[in-house]
C-alpha cells in the first residue's frame, strides 16, 4: 500500500505540482518532504491572500533549501486528493515545526485554518477530507531547529478517527497502560521500603518517570499533560516532556547499574553506562537550545549497553540477569517500533489496520512495551525479592545456627565454669568445714579451759583437806606410836594397824599431791594473759630453753648420751610476745622430744632384751606400734632446733629422731589430758597448753610432721607483728 | 586473855583442820582461833571481840567475798593483820589483795608448814607494831 502511494507520488512529481492522493484504505499515513514546494517569506510579509491573488508573483520552488537558509519564515504548499469512498478525518502534524499554520482551500474556495507544531498551544490539526475534491494546502511555518534539512521541512498526514473519537480511544488505552505502570511503580516502591534493596527504588523511579514521560509526550494531538494541566502553554509540557524523556533513561541506566551490579562485575561497561547517562543530560540541554530534536539514539545506546551487560552477566551465571534481558527485549522492541514510526517503516505489518493496530504502530507502543517491561520486570524483581527474602532467611538460619553453635559453646564454657566453680566451692566448703571443725575444736578447748579453771579452783578446796588431814592423821598416828604413856601390850597389838593407817595416809597424801599438780597444770592452761608482751629474741629464747631442758633431761637419764643441735637464723627480728609463754611452749615440746628419744632407745633395748624391760612401758600404747620397727644398730638420739623466716611468720622447728607419733593418736596429741606417758609422768596438758598459747596467745600455728619410728617435727609459726 | 586469830572460810571442816594442824602447836598457845563461816558473821565477831590481832580470809564465799571483807577490816580495824587464804591464787587476785592491805597470800591447798611460817611472821609483825618497832628493824623469824 505504501509503495503504491510512493509510486503515485513519484509519478505525480513530474507534474506541475505534487498531489497527495489519499487512498481508499482504513489506515493511511504519509510523510511529506520532497512533495512540498517552498517559498521564503522573509519577515512574514507575504500573506495568504496575496499568494492566492498573485500566484505568479510568488514562485514556489522544490524543497531543497540549504541549512543556512532555514532561518526565516516560509510558505510551503501541496495538493491533496482523496480517492476514498468515505469522508475521512485526516490529521496533520510535524515533529519539528515549532509553530505552523495550515490553510486548506477547497475547490469552492472555502478556507480552513489548522494550527500545528510542537510549541503550538492550541492545536487544531484535523480536517475532514471529502473524496473527489482537490485541496490546495498552504503552510506557513518557521523552525529554529538545525537538524538535517529535508527532515526539517516535513508534514505528516494520516487518516485518523475524529479527534474526539481518537482521543477517547487513546486515552482509554493510555489510561490502562499508565495505570498499570503507576501501580507497578508503587509496588516497587513498596518492595524497596520492605527490604531496602536500592534497585527497587531506582526501578520505581524509572517507572514513575516513564509515566510522566508518557503523559507529556505529544504525538498528533496535544499531550495529556498539556491538555489537562497546561492548555494555554506549550512550553512547560515541552520542557517536562524532554526532561523526563531523558531522565527516564538516566533512571533506567542507574537501575541497570544497581540491579546488575555492573560497578563490580563489569567496570568498563559501568563507566560506559555512566557516560551515556551524561550524554542524556547533554542531549536534554541541546534539545532545550533547539540544537537537536531527538535523543532516541542515546536511549537506544543505553538500552543496548545494558542489554549487553545483562547477556554477559547471564553467561557468567548471574541468574537474575535473565529477567533483565527478557524485559529489555520489550523495551528494544518498543524503541524499534517507534523508530519505525519515525522512519515510516511498519514493523507491525502483521497486525490488522484497526484502532489497536494503529495505536501500537504509533509511539504509544512505547507505553505498551514499557508497561509490559514493567510488568515483567516487577515479576522479576518480585522473584528477586523472594530470592532475597530467601537469602535473608538463609542468612537468618545461618545466624540462628551460629547462635546455636555459640550458645552451645557458651553452654559448654558455662558448664566448665560451673564445674570449676563447683570444685572451688567444694574446696572452700571443705576448708570451711575444716575451719568450722577447728573452730568447734577451739571453742571446745576454750570452754574446756574455762571449765578447767573453775573445776581446778574448786577442787583445790577439798584437796586442801585431803592433803592436810591425811598429813595430820599420819602425824597423829605417829605420835600415838611414840606415846610412852600408853599401855604397852595394847600398843603392840594395834601397832600394825597404826602402821597400816599411816601408810594409807601417806598414799592419800601422795595422790592428793598428784591431784594438786594436775590442777596446777590445768590452771596454767586457763591462766589469764596478765603477763606483758616484750620484745623477745627468739633465737636466744630457744637456746636458753633447750639448755634448760637438756640438763634436766640429762639429770634424769644419765645412761643416754643425747645430743642437740641449734640452727638459728641470725636474721630473725625480735618480736613482741609473752616470753614466758614461749618458754613454756618450747619447754613442753623439747621435753617431749627428749622423752621420745629416750623412748626409742628404750624400745630398741626392749627389742634386744626381749621381755626384760617391757613391763616398764606396758602402759604405753606406743609399744604396740613400735615392736615391728627395725632400728639402726647404733642409735644416736638427737634433737635439732632451728629457726627461719617465712613470709609473714617466724618459724621454729623442733625435730627429734625419737619414736614418732603413731598415726591413730596423732590427732589427739593436742587434746588436754591426753598422754602416752605412764601415769604420774605426764599430765597430758603440756602439748595442749603449747597449742593454746601458740594459737590463741601468739595467733600462730602449731603443726606436727612425723614419721613413726623415725622422727617427729613440731613446726611453730609465730606472726612477725 | 588469849589474843585472837579470826579465821573466815565457808568450809566447815576448816575449823577442825586449823585446830588440829596449828591449834595444837606450842607457838600458838597464846592465841585462840575463832571461826566464822560467812563474811557477815565475821563482821559481827569483829565488833564483839576487840582483841583480834590477825584475820585469815578466804576469797570465794557465799555472802561477802574475802576481798570486800579485807577492805572492810582495813578501813575499820587498821591494826588487824590480814592473811588471804584462797584457791584463786592467780596474779590478779594476789595483786588486789596486797593492794588492799593484806600482809600475805596463802594458796590453797594449804601447805601447813607454809601457813605456819606465814602466821608466825604475821604475829611477829603484829607484836612489833604494838611495840612501835619499825618494819625494817623487825627481827627475822
């Protein structure tokens, strides 16, 4: 069909004037370039009337104006004939003329004036063509555009519905498409708000920008924006249109960058996209200055680059790029169709020539492709949203797992800590128990001490009588025995009885004295510390005491050649203690040490001499434990007393190589009245007194280390203060 | 009339002991031991008799303790020499007694020999005071 028209035009062009034939078809359009005859109209001096009156005075020439000539006003003219069978609406439009007036004069000289142009506020571009009539069409125009010359002077004519019908139809479709896109813009905005993924924001901006672009684009009729918001001003919609045409693709480029992460994955292409975005801005400025009229090539470029990036990334295994590619294909298709529209190529030739088909053939197809792209992409983004959600959930799960692992390890740690703490607690509990036991023990000792003191004092009263009366009895009986005045025979008879009673009195007296010594020992225990503390030289005290004890011991057991050693630490400072107390403690321990030596010697002898001397120590429980012991042949009894400093304390050690302390009685040695010595030899108060003095008086410690049969060592620790 | 030695002790057998142990001795023929079981009765006895030279006091007694009695005697009858006889023979008590004016302190159980010597010394001292002989010129026993 088009070719036919071209042929017609071609043949017709040989004639005096080109005639545009409007064919008998539902859909038709033509773009007039060469067909137009041009006449320069400097300063708009030539009116239509003068043109009509003096056709010879104003000769029109072919449309071959040069670039430089296109700076003033012109007249263009052509003839138009419809061979259609119906009266049809024909729409005139030009993409480049800013303002143009079209005068259509029919054969009856009836004049119709139309107004078209991109900067024409009140467009009137439709004319009802009656078949068979020839119309002379005159066009008065001017253009500031400096794009390609032939392109500059063109006029599009096409069959359309009447403005009202067509507008209703396009509005209907535009409304649907724009509504869908606006909804999608909001949808993506929602996704952005919901998961804070920046690509959704850019896509939302992009979609919104498309919507604004569409409402501001005017094709054959005024744009929706102009119609609704600026009916009297074409410049603002013009500005908005181009602003958003360019901004849409900037937003698109930015979205592609974010969505495909080109910055990291394809840095070179990323820079190229940024550059193209810059070109878009430049294009916008150029359009505003009238230097260029279209930036569609830049858009093509940016879409192509992004599509290319998508393909590369998809090949690299970036799965979400797949959606991007498919969605972009819609855009490319839309741009292709629009390009075809501008280039008079019908890529949609397979579609019927009905309203929808025509709608899709116009740049409105971009609306549709854009909407389809948006729908598709929104689904793609939705799937990305899902995958992101999944990712988030996976991350969450991962975190949960990490948390659990952490929790587990912390639990283990905690358990270990609890275990350690429990051990510590058990330990400290043990210590506490021990301390408690000691406390109870010392408390017992203390109360025992008080009791002892009370008892001791009170015992002394009756003891007084026992001792003294037994003594008096003895004296009285002795007197009777001596009394010469008595009957001799009687005296002889009772003498044995008197002797018996005297003997008994002596025994009573002895035991009374024994009680006395026990009581005195007990009283020493409970003696209130009235003695004053004085600075005491520990070493010299030790020396004095061991000397004293040694000589006393030697006097008692002359046969045993016992030795002693003194190992003092000369660095020991004098400390403030009750010296008599220390003396008493040392004396008790040292006496025991010598006694142990003697005992060991005795055991050794007993061992050798069998039963001979056993009777002497039958009362000693030690004997039982010592029978099995193997003793060195030559036993040299020795007592070593040594002093030294330890942190916070002064330590006195009294070591003897005597018989040692049997294990079962080791705990009892500090108890009052506990003794292993035969009755009469010890009161069992020596060590308990020493213990009391050291722990309560000095605030120190008295410990014993012992290897039964080999040695005993008493360790006396006195605080330095 | 025999001079008197006042013995204050809550033990009943004390009288018997002192009589048997000391009363029979020649040295004490000039003296009569009089006994009181409580501090209060001792005070009334001090009022009844004006010829008490020496008092032997126990410390631990039911109604009035020996130290209070000692103080009472020393403030009312300064010429009576007091010997404390007690089982509570710790330093603190001895110190208290001596500071309150006791001439000596004898520990229980009583060593009869020791008590005898103490009594002799005290009697001597008491006699010397009566004769106004200064303490440092007293003849030793």
